[in-house]
C-alpha cells in the first residue's frame, strides 16, 4: 500500500484538530462529574462544525457529508477523537456513524429518506440493538433469543436487550432478531428498523457504567409483541448476521481511529508534565525511565496507526480483512489502555485526580476492550486463521 496521506486529507485533519481545540475541548468542563453535554450545547457546536465544512466526514456528499473513504477517515477521525466530544460534534460518533454506514449500504429508498437522511443531518439519533443479557447474545451472537414471528405481512418481535448505546436520545432502533420458525440462527436473523416510541418497546433503564456518562447512555429494554411492517426489514429477511458484519468491520476500525486521538492527547499531556516537573535535580523528562515510558507510548501509537491504515486499505480493496481488523482492535484497545495508564503514572497525583482528563479517559477506554468484540474473542478469530493455515485440524 501507499502510505502517503493526500495533502487535502492532511489539511482537513488539521482543520478538524483546530476545531476540536477551539470549540470542543472548552465544552469538556460541562461533562465532568457524571454530567452529559446538553442537547442545546451540542446543537450549537454542531452548527459551527457544519459552517466550518467539517460535517459527517464519512457520508457521501449527496447526503451532506464529506465523502471520505475509510482510509481517508483515519487521520480525520483521530483528530476528532482528541476529545470524547469531538466525534459527536462533527458527526462521526458511535453508534450513529456505524449505523449511517450500514443504512447507506443497505437501506432502500424509503428507509434512506425516513431514517438515513435525518440521521446524517444530525436531526435524529439512532441505536443498534443486538446485545442481550445472559443467557442471550453477547460475545456469541448466535445465542440470539429475541424472536421475530411472521404475522401475515407483519412481524411480531419479543425479546430483551441491553447496552443499546444512544438509547436515551435515539429516535429509532436497528434491532437484531431471529425468526422463531428457524432453528439455524445464522440464517434466521434479520435486522429491523423501528421508531423507538413504537408500541411494545419498554425502556427499562440506562445501565450505569464506569467512565464518562455517554451522551445517549446504554439502555436496557424489552420488546413485548412489537408489531413491525414488512417495510421495517433492513436488507432481506435472514441477512441479519451478514449485514451486522458489514457494520462491525469498519466500526471496529473507526473506534481505533477515535481512541488514537485520545491516546495521542494523553501522551502530549504526560510529555508536557514530565518536561516541567522536576524531581531529584532534573526534570522527569530527563529521567531515563520516564523517557522509556514516553517512547513506548509513541511506539504503540505509531504501530496502531499503521495497523489501522492497513486494515482500512484492505477493506477498500474489497477484502473482509477479518484477521487484520481483529489484530487492529486487540492491539489498539490494549495499547490505548497502556498509554493512558503510563500517562497517569507520569503525571503522579495530578494524573489520578480529576483536574486532568486522564482518569476519565482511562475509565471510559476500559469498555473498548469489551465492546465490538472482547479481546479474547478477537484472539480466537486470529487463532482460527492460524489453525486454518498452519494447524493440523479444520477450525
Ligand atoms: C460501553 C458499551 C457500549 C456497548 N454498546 C453496544 C451497542 O450499542 N449495541 C449492542 O448491541 N451492544 C453494545 N455493547 C455490548 C457489547 O458488544 C458486549 O458487551 C460484548 O459483545 C460482550 O458481550 P457480553 O457483555 O455479553 O459478554 P459475555 O459474552 O458474557 O463475555 C464475557 C467475557 O467472556 C470472555 N469471553 C467471551 N468469549 C470468549 C472466548 N471465546 N474465549 C475466551 N474468553 C471469552 C471475554 O473476556 C468477555 O469479556 C456495548 C458494551 C459496552 C460495554
């Protein structure tokens, strides 16, 4: 692959970084101590992002976005990700970004007009509702228990979901359910689109979590005889798992891009602190041990960026890149954790305090090793590839 990032993309990334610095980072004080950004504040900063020509980088121009390919998104999403609020401000945040990608690929004309366009415009929010409490689908999606039963031309859904991110603000859901007449979950799962206020959807609670309170929460809900018309099906009945994979591959990489922005900023904070703070007659930055920690973080950031670029490039070539996206997800999620941990250590008591944003990021980043496939599951995928290619057994 060619590692040169085109000049216009570098310039765009620089503009996004400046926007985040000037307009987004000042808003971080409003999200301390469990508070979330108000909808009014979000609308203000989003209007500025649109006026600055930074809106919806991954969506095509005809929908109002910047039309970046996934490879071009790498530096731009990293720049946005320098604040946890940056991706929300310029419309490349999870889960809306992954949902837009899914709808852009598979929604029909009516669904595009009803769900996709308002989502791209920032007038609506969405949630992806796949994970279920035990004993339902979690790491193993084939354990899906939410059922979809045909009733004439309609479908009736029943089930129990949780961790549907954005559910507190979502206007609509993308629900994964399995057909109750089909015992083979892989073939019998379907994605459905529905307004969240449809009769039969019971919101139980926002699941409390560690880390920064997410703008849209992570809700638990039940579906009680939720009746949906045939037009609610995304793609074709039975395509649920295939469509979800189309969403999850790029979504894993975009998480890597955004978290690289936070890890880079953490390294800058740690370097700044180490350069000013003196102990035992010299600055911390002059101590070999601290230099080693800073360098390790830089090495991991560099490796993570290259892995992300390479996996994105493979996706652009039309490859599934299943192994490479798993490698990237494991490496970046775990290295971001180490980079944040080192930054806290270097900044000492200040690092542990809430005076700096490091503690908040450290807690919030913890989920990255769990969502969109836990590290163990991705290692299983990588090992399956190794066993297939080099092992004696069929895996
Ligand atoms: C902040 C956050 C946001 C989320 N947002 C969404 C969302 O928007 N929509 C949605 O549908 N879901 C969402 N999820 C759910 C997430 O995708 C699941 O938590 C994840 O898939 C793991 O499923 P589980 O929690 O049921 O864990 P389990 O399946 O119970 O697994 C628990 C642990 O077991 C281990 N494990 C699992 N399989 C293996 C294996 N094969 N080998 C070794 N160890 C293994 C792993 O360490 C794993 O962490 C979110 C989760 C979090 C934390």
